[in-house]
C-alpha cells in the first residue's frame, strides 16, 4: 500500500519536473504579456490625448471646436488593447504548457478578436461622426432660424449611430439581415408619417400655389375685381394669393377663394371709379 502511494507520488513529481520548464516559460510569457499590455494601453492613451490637444489647437474658434475623443472612448480603446494583448499571451502560454483543448478554444477566440475589434472601432467612429453631425446640423439649423434645431441634430446623430452599429455587427459576424429589414420598415413608416403629416398640413398651401397660377392668367395688376364680396384693385400677386387695395385698406385674398367662388373683373371704363 505504502509502496503504491510512494510510486504514484514519484510519478506525479516526475511529471511536474518534466513540465517545469514549460510552466516557468508560460509564467514568464504571462508576465511579459501583462507588461506589454500595460505599455500598449499607455501608448494608446497618450496618442489619444495628444490628438485631442492637436484638435483643440487647430479647431479653436471654429464650428468644430467640440471635436475630440471623449474620456469614455479613451478608456474603452485602452481596455480593448490591454485585454486583446493579454488574450494573445494567455493563448500562447496555455499551448506551451500542453493544454491542447484549451489552447484550441483560445486559438479560435484569438482569430475572432480582430473582427470584434474592427467592428467595435466602426461603432465608436460612427458615434464620433454622429456627434459631429449633430453639432453641425444643430448649428446650421439654428443659424437658418429653423425650429426644432436640437431635434434635427439628434436625428442626424442617431442616423450615423444606427448605420455604424449595423455595419459593425456585420463586421463582427452577426447576421444583420433581419435588423436591416426592421430598420427599413421603421424608416419607411416614419417617412410615410412625415409625408402624410406634411400633405395634410400643407394642403391649403398647395391649393393656393396651384390656384395663383391660373388666376394670373385671368387678372392683371391694376384691375378692379369683386371676389366674394371683397371689391378692390389688384396691387400684386403673392405666392399664394392676391393683394387688393380695398376701401378698408390692403387685403390678402387666397387664390383658392377665386377658384372656389365666382369673381368679377371690372371693365376698364369703370376702373377709375371709387372702390
């Protein structure tokens, strides 16, 4: 009994002695990978901060003065570089020790890392571009005195981010066909809603725009007209109607009123009569 225990202990000890160089080498690899990962993370952080400083100096006073890489993005890129490096060295160390099954699984994971990193970078870049687009659109709409400038800026940012997420997930390997179809349906529904709202809201405007073209063929400035009880001299045509000089002052008559009601054009002989 004791002899059997002693023999098994010697076999285990002999196995450990045989694998000791590999274990020591794996530990040295892990330490080297950890140091290299910290160094690369520091390099990425320094590069981002240098780039932000350069952007601050070059874009100071311009409309793009806000363009910079945020602290959150800086930390995210640093962690990605750090753990990607650690994962590569862990894979090498596990293969060196002799854990073939774990090494094969880690090999597949390492092969997947570049696609994961590139997809994540695409999403991060789309977020940065979306932020730039939001500020530019918001600034342009505010300068043009257009209402809801903040809303238009947010729509521009979300559009960039959605496109970036779809492309990034496709780069990672996720099947985005269903997501693309869903987004297309949603976009079509929103576009149809805007079109319907615009059509209903601008119906009277469109009617007047079409009607004023026909009225110009029947009436000239300077003539006296009687439109639905409104009698006056035509001074000019606006984009949507006629400007009349009446006894009570100037009055704008929508062109659609002329098409919906009968109106009279006073003859030239009576053009000098009092209104």
